[in-house]
């Protein structure tokens, strides 16, 4: 491909069988260059096969585009190519020697917020693409806000199209100042801004002499350095990282015992741990942690196991085993932040089903109390939510749920709402109120302390 | 039935690397869908992805049996090695196999016979949807991966199908966190893809780590091939050399298995898993681009087939 033939593969291009895994959401306003940037990242890390590159070249030529359009690599669906926009999340995969990267390339338009939320919900990090000449647009702010509300607290911001501003430092600093303000208001603890040209590849995978004033990492280096796995571990440090295991399935042991299968989250689970079965409140002890490959002393976060307990209890799917020292709360009345995805407005009195961990139960919305203004980053009064709104609701469930605040645990703190008639998933729910700082309070604190850009 | 714990090594810790996380997530999806669906089924082609999926299902549910049957949609144009592998695996595991036959769909007049040398790949959709209706399956596990194709790259882990079996890429359900939501009305179903986030290389690394058996045709062997539509096809009962086509004996392996008439081989000398991993890590041609004639015809071939209800 033009302009890149001199790129040699990075030394660490050959993945090994022992990598960790980082999931990130790529977001940005239409035309700021997100698709080109991801295409560049894949191309320069040699993740693309010759036939895929050839197909993109053919497609570009057919549409009379002079340069090869790297954005075609990620815009896969027919309608998207025809309309030149991205409707749904496209997942892409890249690997370096140390790390497998799962990229959720998220759509920009407001009407596809549900898909953006889908991509961000399991991400450890947001890669935010900004056109350096225009700075943060409304849509970018909106995306950043949704990502932050969904618990993504690491931002790597690409000040893109630096070639169009002759690599001047001024426009870059302007974007940096805007990001600092936004990150502070959204409570994003770790962020950095990288000057890039997605079109030509500067600072995506390759360093470049075009910005002598910049000595920070490239995009790939930033992605390799970021802590991974944060989303499944929750932010449970203040809780002491207590283990949770939502029961998915009851396995019957030969000889008659039962073992409770599920994935560990929140903190590691160990044999001998005292656990409480919720919502019932029964206390018992973990006697064995089993896998097909044999027993474990300790099941780390993110691993699927089955657990035997000391007492003969009637535990079933939907129950939750939790560390007895720091259990979640058992509640029927919740305050939650929701992203609403239905054409029908959400109002107090609405009946829906809630799926929380492995339990699904009827619920009633007792009230809508506010709507997040994603541009002003404030909560405004509201009594209904329309499609793509983010708001605060009160919810009463038919059976009690064992919940953590979403900011403490993204698994036990999250739920979806389901329309009983159509079975559609109509909302993403997060237990607790959103974190939004005022314009003044935002600039202080941890945000700037952790940045490493020059 | 295979026993769990046969390889017991005493208490140990697991290292949480990418394969451990991919495995754990796939097991989570298998358990979640099996728990919520009324009548799930696991689609098994005999290929490497199906082999991995079946192995993960065993890991998810042993010491119990699988809470669903296994179904093979048989085009009748199979590599004999694949059928042999399928039957060996099923008898080793003691699980129930359903065979849905494309030949029967042809015989019953459900689909026209495309002729002896033609691909039966597309015909599988009718056979599959008929079998889903006949058994009233409401969830079908499949081994598809998002790195295979640009339409697959956009598909959810749980992918909704309407009562005509169709996928509507514009109206996918939001899929948040690990809250997989597969509720359907009668006649509708979901496809569940536990291997969504696995790449071809992940599959091979996992085959190596778990010492999984695969059909022999995945490893380099000599066989007569002809070059057709830019691919190397194995000469067999359904792939008869046409006038002007030269039959050569080459050392080849297959990167996917499907209908013999549209599954191409790649030149290879990789006889072991480790050698295949080396070749995969440095390959310059995508799995489907190298080997699947069905995807070569247009930019959106896979999307068009998926919309109709294909795997
Ligand atoms: N000059 C320049 N143009 C760029 C750069 N990155 C993207 N573009 C162009 O900006 C336009 C929009 O890019 P695209 O990746 O499709 O944007 P998306 O809508 O954010 O995915 C395309 O014409 C790109 O070629 C860049 O770094 N420099």
C-alpha cells in the first residue's frame, strides 16, 4: 500500500501462546478518522492478510477513491459502505508478542448508541479519535461520556490529522486542554493525548520525526502499557476485592453431590473461603473449586469453575456466592443509571423484565428522576426517557437481587431491561447514580497526575 | 461417558492468559445459553472450530452429559477423514448426534439438485432451517469466529434469527457486559457463537495446549489437486478435473473444512500442530480468502448468505 511499504514489521509481531488480553472501544465523531486509524493499526502491525488488502484496494478503486481507503477494512456491511457510515460495532483482533487486542470499533451516530454501549460495556479502555483541527465535537463528548458512565476509566486520545495542521504543537495542546477538562468531569482516572496521522501512520505504530516536541508513547505502545482486565475485576479495591460467583448451572457429581458452576468476578475465590449464598443469606465454606482439568486452590477473576460447598443447601441458578466478609447488598428497590434503547419512552409505572447476573425477574419502574445532559455533563430533571437517553430511574424487582454499585463491580452492578412483549433488550442498567463533576471540580485531582504526555 | 478428573494433577493455580480467558468466556456462554434455552443444539461440522467448541462444551458440563444434542448438516460432499473424525468423537464422548442431510433435502424436492460438480454449500441453509424447525430448536451453538469475515465481525455472540431464520444486521439486540439475552418467541431462534473473539491462531494455540485431535486433512499430506477459481481443490468423486485442468500431486493441508467442492487446500509442509502454528502466524492470506470459493464471488457474499439464515 502506498506510503507504507518501507514499514518493517514490529519486532514483537509474532504472538506467543502466553499473552494477556486487552479489550478496548474505539470511538470518535464521524469523519475524524477512526476507521482509518484502526485500519492503520491493523495494517502496520501486519494483522491484515494480502487478500484482505487486495479486496480493500478493489473496493476503493470501484468507488473511484484515489488513495486506498483503510477505513474500508472496518466498515464491513453493505449498508455501511453504501451510506459511508458505521451502524454497528465491528470487532477486530490484533496481537503483539505480549498482548491480544480485542478492538470494538463503535459507531458514531446518536441513533446507534445501543451499539456504542455494547462495545464499551466490556472494554478496559477507550481509544478516542479527534480531528485535531476541530477539537472535541459534540458527538465525541457524548461518546466519551457514555464510555465513562459505562465504567471505562482509561482514555487514549488520538489527536488525528496532524498532517493537516503541519504538525504544529498549538492545536495538539488545545485538544489536550479540552481532554483534561472532560476527563476531570467524567472521573476518568488515566488519560493521554497522542498526536497522530492515521492516513500516513505517524505515531500509530511507528514513531515519527514530524513532532519533535512530543516524547510520549505511540498508540500501540499506549495500548500495550495499559492495565488490562479491569472491567471484569470491577473497581472493588475499596471492598477488599471480594469474590462473587453468580451461579449459572448446577452440576451433579457422581456420588450425588452438587457443584455450582459459574465465572468468578470481583476478586479471587479460594478453597476454605467463607461465602454467603445470596439472596438467601446462608453461610457456608468453599470445600473445592473444580474444573475439567482438575481442582484449583484459587480461582482468579474471569475464570469459569464449579464450586463445592460444605453444607447441603438448595442453591440454584440465579443465586450468588459471595465472599462473606464483603458481600453485595440484597435489594428489591434500586436506584440506577440506564441507557434507554427503545422507540417507546420509559416512564414511571412501566413493567419490564430485569436480567441481573444469572437471574431474570419482573420489575417495575417506580420513577424516572433525571436525565443526563451529555453535552453539559449535568443531570437535569426528567420524568421520561426517550430512545438513546441516559437517565436515572428507581426500580422495584419481584425478587431481591444481590447487587454492588456499578462503580465497584461491573458484573454484579449491571443489568439489562427486557421488553416482555417483544423480548427486545431495551436498556443497559448500572446500579447507582452517575459520576459527573461540576465544571470547576473537574480539573483537579487524579486525572492530570497520571498522564505521561510531555 | 468421559470422566472428569482423569487428568487430575492435584491442586494448582491457573495463569490467566488470553487462552484461559477465551476458554472461560466460551464456557460461560455455553452454560448461559444451555440454561436459558428450551431446546439448544450444537452445530458440528467436523472442522477445527467445531472440534474446539465440542471440547469446550464437554469442559462446561462434565461430569454430566451435554444438555443438548450435536447436529451435523451433511452436504453429502464430505472429506471421508472428516466423517471418520465426527463418528470417532461422538462415540468417544457418548453424546447424541443428529445428521441433517442435504441429499435428503434434494430428494424431497426442498432444494434443486445443483448437479454433481457444483457446491452444495448454499443448500445447507434450507437443510439447517428445516432441521431447526423440525426439532423446534431455539438456540444453535456454532463455531463461527469474528475474524473470519467482515460480516461476522459485526455479529453478536448471541445472534437473533426471526421465524424465517434471517439475520437482520441493522436490528441486532444490544449485548451488554456478559448479560446474554436469548429470549425468543416460538419459531424464532438464536445462534450462539462462543468462539466469537477467537482468531485462527488462537484456535491452533488452543488445539496445541489441549492436545486436541483433528481430522488428518488439517495437516500436510500429499494428494492430487486441481487449480480452479484460484484455489487448489482436492480431486475426488465430486471434483472431477475439467478439460484443460491439470492434476498435480502436492503437499497440502486444509485451513477449514466444508463441502469438498468449495474448500481449497493450501500448499504446506506443516505436519504437526507446532508447524501449523508457525505457518498460521506468518501466513499472508486469510483463512477464507485462501480456501473458500463461496466467499470469493462478491464483497458481501457472507453477509448475503447470513441474512438468509446460513451458519
Ligand atoms: N489528511 C488526513 N486525512 C485523514 C486522516 N485520517 C483520516 N483521514 C481522512 O478523513 C476521512 C474520514 O476518515 P474515516 O476513517 O472514514 O473517519 P471515521 O468516520 O471516523 O471512521 C477520510 O477521507 C480519511 O482519508 C489523517 O490522519 N490525515
